[in-house]
C-alpha cells in the first residue's frame, strides 16, 4: 500500500491510499457470501448459486459496496499507520476509483491530533502551600461540632441572625399566589442563605405571633423562568423563635461528639490529627494542580480541533449520568429533579472541556518526549488493581482492556508524576 498525506489546514488534511487486488478479492468473497443466501436463482437452491453465475446475472459491481465496507477499516488503519498521523474523529471517505481489475483508490478527509510544542514542564515553581494546623483551626472545628450538637430552645424574644424561626409563608406575584411559593411550619435559620436573597434579613427582629410582609426580587438566574428577575411579596406568619443552646466544652461533650474518645483533650488531639492529614492532602493536590496547569500554559497548541472538545464534553456527560444511574437516578429523573435539560448539562461540562483536552495532549506529549513506557510488571499490577477496584476477575479485565489502553494509562500517570513531583514550592 502507498499512502500519501497532505495537510489542508492546521489539523486537517487529505489521506489518499489504495486497496490492492488481493484484499479486494477477499472483500468480494465476503460480500458474495453475505448476499448469496438472500437471492433466488432458477436452477439453484437458495444460497447455492455459484460466484460465476452471480457475476453473469448481476455483475461483480453489485458486490462492490459491501466489499468496500468489509475491507476499508483495515485498509484505512494501515494507511494511517503508514502516513504516521493520529486521527481524532471519523474520516469523511470519498471513493476516487473502483475500476474492475484495478486497485481501488480512496480519499479520506481527516482531522488529526494537533501538534504540541512543550515548554517547561519539569522543576516548575508553584506557590508554597500551608500545611500547618493552628490552635484556631482546632477551635473552629470544635465549634462546628458544638453547633451540630446544639439544641434549639423556644424563646419569647425577637429573632436575630443565627436563630431559627418556624414560619408559614405564601408568595405572591402582582397579587396572585404562584406555584411552589407556599410552606407551613417551615424551620428557617436566619443567615443560612436558604431562601431568596433579602428574605431572611426581613425576619430579623420578628417575634412569635408576628405577621410580616417580605418584599424580594427573584435572581435573574432563578430556575422558574416566570419568576426570574421578578419582584414578589411573601406573607409570613411567625410561630416560634428558637435559639441555639450550645453544650459545654467538657469531657461529656467530647464523648457525645466522638464515641472513640473519653476526654476533651483526646478529642482535640484527634481533631488536630485529622486536620493535619486533610491539610497535607489538600496541599499536595494544590501543588499537583498548579504544576499541571503551568505545564499546560507553558505549552503551545496552535489550534484545538472542535471535535476533540465536543467528544470530551459528551464523555464527561456520559460518565456523570452513568454515575447517577448507578445511584438509581435516570437521566430523565435527574433533569426533572434539577429543573435542567440535556443542553444545560452540555453547557456545564463545556466550560472545562477545552482545558481537559489540552491537559491530556500536553501529558501525552511529555510521555513521548521522555520516552516513557509501561513494563510487564506494571501492566500486570494495573490489571490486578482494576480487578480489585471493580470486583472483577483478572481475565475479564484483560478482555475488556487492551494492552495499548493499559499502557497508555500507566505512561500518562508516569508523566503526571514527573511534572508534579519535580515541582518546587516557593
């Protein structure tokens, strides 16, 4: 086979190649065996007509389309390999010649992976991360636990921020009650931001038995389009005002907050240990993300094929919806619960898709530049790890994932490690 590649754009070009007679004849045999059982020819039982008789009655050309479909995938793959290109989408195929007795010539319009010019990606300088846990951090976590164990006590005094009011409410737009704007005996913590901006502020100072008219304007991005950006009035009846009664910071509180400790000192020590662990993890993640982001910013990619971004959006959407499905939430149910559409989800994932594609391209370029490879031992370990993670037999993992796929994942991880572990904080 002789394949030629001619660029027509930054990431587009035309791949021309031929399919030799030997492969064409194999394709014609496959095509003939496919159709012979579907035709009736006088003097032959169904499916028993000979190739010679078929050609005389229908012409060999009747088999060309099916024959091409049979041999084209392999021929295209061989041409891609010979031309040394990396397609990122299905090609647009045009048959230039299918003369009988001659090699067939094919033209394919192909979008290829863009060229990446790497900048600095090793020994990058990133912002220094805070890993220290202070006494104030421990006190803050203690106070969070106190709030979680706090009791709400009914009081006769006026409500202030942080208090909880038990209310009935009904919303009106231009004097008409609207759907979804009514609630009874609703416990609302003032200052929590649970309701429309401005709603909670207007209940500060209210007492049990008060009736309050709350005037608000719905946010422009509010999910109900008929209310978005519109003024509304809520008629609110206050039934109760409750204040938080925090437990004393003593050993009894410690045991209530964490059954694994006996004293307040033990609780503080455990909190410090947990905070230290989480801060270390957060710091490492921040360094990791900053180094990768900098490596991508230092690289040059002239133009990113739209199809790669489009495919990344749909890959991310499929992964997200599959995770929802595993939790028993179908796509239809998700859209209904969140009052969104497939287009909304597409737009959401579109925001970071370009960066994810660029990041993958840069990591792949580092793999190539560093000559990173996966050893047999690493491949076996990857299979074993995947089998354990997904509770699958090792042989099943091997059937689902090719060696090339596994090697790609391993070398990508190696490249990421190279970029991130060499980064210096300053």
